C-alpha cells in the first residue's frame, strides 16, 4: 500500500497543483496572455500538435547525440586522467574552465566556427554542458578503487591495462552511471540554450525557437505548451537513465 501511494504521490501532487492553477485563473480572471491555465495550454498543444512534435524530435535528436558524444569524451578523458597524473594535471583545469564558461556566451562563435551548420553547433554546445559530470564522476570512481584490491592484482601479475579493465572500470561503474544520469538532463538544457541562441539569429530549430516565436506573437499558451514538452522530456530522460543505472548495477552484482 505504501509503495503504491509513493508511486502515485507525484501524479496526485501534480493533479492538485494543476487544479489549483486552473481554479486561480478562472477565479481571478487572469488573461491568457498573462498566465494561461492548463486547459488553454492543452488546447494550444492540440492545435499545434504536428509543429510541436517535430520541434521536440529536433531538440531530442540534438540532446541524444550530444549525450553520446559527451559520454565517449568524458569516459576517454577520465581513463586518460586515471592512467597518468601528468595527463590529469594537464586536463583538469581546462575541463573546469570549459564547464564554468556560459555556453550562451560562446554559442554564437561556435555557430560561426562550424560554418553555420546548425545541428553540429547545437550538439557542440550541448556537449560542453553535459560532458563534465561524466568526466568528474568517472574520474572520482577510478581514483576510489580500493587499495587492497589494487595490491591483489599487482601480486597476481596483472598489467596496468588488465587492472584498468577488470578492476578499476567496474569499480567506477556506479560513479559513471550517476554522472550519466546528470549529464542526460544537462544535455537537454544545453541543447535548449543553444537553440535559443540559434533561434535569435534566425535559425529555426527545435522547441526553443518556437518558444521565442510564440513569445514575440504573445501566443503564451503555445509557449507554455512547448515548455511543458521540455519538462516532460527531461523527466523521461532522467527516469530512463535511472532505470538503466539500476539494471546495470543489478547485472554487475549478479542479481
């Protein structure tokens, strides 16, 4: 009973919040161009179903491509940092600098550098936002391998490569999966931010462009519909990566 209630709690809370929202809009007579109610937002989605869904697919294609690239890049750099303290000293400061650099400030330059290939530019921007959690979490997991197990592998004559693949990487799997889960939502954020910049420059791409266009036209219900789609997408990505994390850890533990 408690488990069922826990699973239903988010939906019940959301339903209560939406009901209160709609009730306040009706009771206070708030115009739709100030704050649309959930009913108006659903109506805007239904009226623009095809356009919004195609825009969502565009945003998700950037997000998933960026996540794959960020995963490969973060994992490669983390392994390189674990293999050599010199490499760690060389890479770590630059990784931090890239992470704290506002992507919205460099997105216009990236679009110019890739010769106005919008998709490539959006992916690069999203990778910049998403790769650091994978890098930092995986590197921390590789560095936290139990010393007694490292000594055991040395005593049995294991090479550094064998130790890496048979001990350190499996030990770092939980950290890597945690970083991947964080990176999934950050890749979506990076894609949307990059689309905002591209949309301001006239490149029609993704849900962010439709949010900008709807705001210019004061089609606020449509803008909210696009925002709701982004929110649902973030929840789905986070949940899917959480399920992947639990499944891989269960497989690792032999369950």
